[in-house]
């Protein structure tokens, strides 16, 4: 048995079914698939309404055995070497190679892919179709940067001053702090501490207790004066 699917114009189908000639100018742009079944030495095909009948004659002395093998969606017609099935529905969808489908999915995935920084900025996220997963983490001392979505060195917070806080020795509370060499002492603006200044740079030397602000000349915490007045 031989099956030959082809596409022919709509009006040409009528010509095939009626065996009438058709002028080229009268053909329609509508197409439909036709499946031809070719007769062989032992198999013959004929139509019974929309059914395709196959008759088998394995040997000349044996009677033919005929069975329906297919039902055409539109109609069945005979041709010179067998029967054919016509489908007037939508034209068949061409098969797309697997490699082309994979390439299309990959391209679509890339088009919908974007990067974001994680909420704590410790890594870069890869987001597809609204779902995000970690792409990679930033190494220590680095944060994810918006815009470029890459890991960059951390910047120190603006206005942050690192100062050493240490316990004030008891004698510092009762003795004035005196200057030595190039070191000088001054009160902070809020008078809550004594600043130690060297070569124009000042840092906190000690803090005054609550209710005992720093006093000038020389700079010292006021707790000493209160202690003397209480005696």
C-alpha cells in the first residue's frame, strides 16, 4: 500500500472527484490535504461513501476480502490507480524540528531573563518569568550594586566616625587633664566628653558622667568640682 499526502486547491478537488477539467484561472487559493492510496498487485482500493475500502486478493484462485480501512473527513473519490481521501479542514501544521523548538525556547528564556540584587545585597539574583533564584553570592567585603547588578566593594557609611571608648581611670575624675608635648585637650560641642587633639585632628579621649559636663581651662569633666564642693 502506498499513501501519498498532497495539497491541492479547493476547486481542483471538485475536478478530481468528477474527473472534469478545470481552467487554471478558476482555481481557488483555498487548499486541502489529499491522501492517495495506490493500487498494488494484491490490494485494490475503492470508495463507499466517505469510507475507503481495501480489497485484498493474495492469489488468483482466492476470493477478494474487502474491509473499510479509513473514513475521509470530507469525501472519498477514485482516481486512475486507487482511491483518495480529502480533508477540507484547516491545512496541516508543519512539523518543527526539535532543534528549532529548543533554540526557540532558549531565545525566549533569554528575552525574559533579568538580574536583580538580593534584599540583603549579598548576592545577584537571576529572574525568569517572575521567579528569582540566586545566581551567585558576593565575596566578603562586597555588595550587589543596583543598575549594574554586580558585586562591588562596600562603601563606609557617610558621617560615621570610629572612636575608641575606654574606661576612665579614677584619677582622671579628680585631676585636670593637662597638655603634654603637641597634645591638647578640649571639650566636645555638647560638653559630654573631652577630646584629645594632635596635629589638628581630634578624637574622644574620655566621656563625662551624666550630669557632669566638660568644663574648659583646662578641659576636664565637671565631676571633680562637684566632688570638691561636697567635701
